[in-house]
């Protein structure tokens, strides 16, 4: 028995070391950037079950009279909730179908489209000086918007744009507004690259330094924002690079001395674009630029002047610093990230903005967890666990199932790291439980990559627990989970994570064999 135990201990030490090195590569999730309000996913969308909304999206092109009574009643409910007419509701559902929006984003995108429709109501109105032909076209465009016929409205405004550009010198402002209106329509249709082109056309109407310089800058800002959404949501790095160039140009066009708060807004937006692109690149240059931009924004977005904007930028700064810290061997950037998150929490309180508060608690936990894994003590890991548990008070499964699952996964990572340093099994058991909770929403069908990560994390924690308990059956279960995680990463094309899990498999098989006495 003594020889058996000492062999397992020796094997376990080597296994622990290799697993720890590999496990550290599977990073916890953060809610990196806060742009404004918080968006969460739900199985109930504006009072209607998810599957019923899916039916309405699927049948958006069918005549209204062919729909079931229940479907028509749900459309009426959406009409009341979204403050749109029936035609606009059906058009919004059609847009969701055309863009193949994932289920977890349906609620956010439906609300976004509804808000865009409201903004469109007055955009096609006739302007002083319009000739009768243009006025008639704009009236028809308004009717098309009211009927939810956005393609028709866009075509009518294209005709308006053509007419106005024939007399550009006289109607420059109106022509620019029309291009911008087309941009707003494109945004409503979730066509961000198209929207950016329209806003660029609007800005191009005015030469630099003209009396309409402020209008030109506002269109350029909308262009950059549209490019950012295209890059962020669709993985378009070229669009992000264009957005970064646009924001840098806007910093010069809106000097701090003249419009300090607008300048700070652009610096924050620039930081967001740099941060998203920096996360996708292997180097640190873009992330370092993002940190500089956020620090610039904080020079005018002070806590005393705009406390919530100040807190948002502190959160964003913390996320950029945390990402940098993950790529550096030292701990300075991670420690700075912790400071930034704690600053944000001074104004992003649970009572005032509960979801933002929870998101920052999750981010804080992730930075503390990374610090804790690099140090030898347990204090930082215990603080990380406390932060994650705070986040879960507002990031509930009912309110935002995927956010809840993300935080459960992160909690499991911190508990596992702490369990490695303790002689008992309590923390390891809690880690397995947290991963099991995460997997209730991180399903293979819904988010296969995140499912694979949480399953692999659970398998690693379970293997450590099996070694401590000398439980061969548990070790076999852990081996199966690690192997499934490896196959998922491999089949998904995530080579680095696949390689980490593949490296664990020989040691895991050896432990199973030893515990089985083979």
C-alpha cells in the first residue's frame, strides 16, 4: 500500500504540473467592453416564448391571413411591446430571418430594430426648399417606412439622393441628410458595412473646414461606429482597422479644448475598437494603444462630471489591462486591472446599474483569479471566488443564461485553482459543481466551443478529485470528458486549445490505468 500511494503521489505531482500549465491556457471569459446599456439573452423574448418568436421569424414572409390565431395574437403583443405597427413588426421579424440572428441575440436585435424604426419615422420628412418631385418621393418613402417596406423606402430615398445631387451646391445639407437617412435604414436592417458607406457619402458632401464641419464630423462618427459594429459582431478585422482610422481622425477633428466631452467619447470608442482587435491579435500593440485611449478619455470623463461614463471607461480600461496581463509574465498589468475594476464599482453599484455591476464583478474575479494562479498564496483566489459569487446575485440563469453560465465557468476555474493548493477535496468538489451548472446552459447544440471548454474544465477538476479519492470510476469519467473536449476543439479548428487537451490525455490515461491496478 505504501508503494502504491507513493507512486500515485509521484504521478500525481507530474500530472498536476502538466495540467496546471495547460489549464492556465484555457482562459476564463470576461465581458470585455461596455458600450452603453446591458444586453442579456433570455428564453422569453418581450413576453413571448423563444420558440414562438422563432415561428414568427420563420413565417415572416407569409400573408398575415395565413398565420394561426396564436401567431397573430403574438404579433399584436409585439406591436404593443415594441410600439410599432403590425407591418413594421413583421418587417422586423423578416430582418431577423434574413440576418440569421442566433437565438440568444434575438431579444437584443429585435429591440434594436424597433428603436431604429422609431428613429426612421421622421427621417424622410420634406425639407424647406424641396421641389415638388422630391417632396413627393419623401412622402412615399415615409409611407414605405410606415408599412415596414424598408427596401422600397431605401429605393425611394436613392431617387431623392440622385435628384438632390444634381443641385449639390444648393442642396448639400439635404443631400447629406438623405445619405445619412439611408445609413439609418441600413442600421435598422443590421447591415453595418452598408450603413458605414452611406454615412461616408454624407460626410463627403462637405469639404473639410467648411461651415458644415460639425455635421461632417457627426457623419464620420456614425461611419466609424457602424464599422466598429461590423468588425465586432462579424469578426471583420478590416472593418475594425477602418474604424480605428476613423476614430483617430475624429480625435483631431474634435479637439479636447473645444468639445472636451465629445473628445472623451471618441477616445473611449477608439479604445473599444483597439481592444477588440487586440484580443484577436497575438501581439500587444493594439491593447497597449487601447489602454492609452481609455486613459485619455478619463481626463475629461471624470467621476465628478459624468460618473457613469467614468465607471464604464474604468471597466473598459480594466479589461484591456487584464488582456495585456494575461500575455505578460509579470503581474503589474493584472494588478492595474484590479484597481480599475474596483474604481468602476464605486459608481456602477448594484442598486444603480445591477447588470453592469455584475459584469464588472465577473471581470474583477477573472483578473484576481489570474493573479492568484501566478502567486503562491490563496488570498487572491479567495477574493476572485467572492467576486464571482457577487456577480451571480444579478447574473441569474433566468435573466441572462449565457452570462450566468460564463460566470459559473469562471467560478469553477478559481475554485479548482484553490483546490489544487489545499489538501482536502471540498474546493475541487465545488469546482466540479460550478462547471456542471455552467453546462446546463452551455450546451453542445447552443454554444459548442464554450460547451467543450467547460466540459474539459470539469474533466480536469474531476481527475484531480479522483486522484485524491483514489476513485478509478471517477477518473474514467474525467478521462472521457477531457477526450471529448479535445475532439471538440480539434473539430472546431481551435488548434491551441486542442493541443492543450491532447497533452493531458497520456497522463490522464496513465492515472486511470494505475487506479485500476493495470
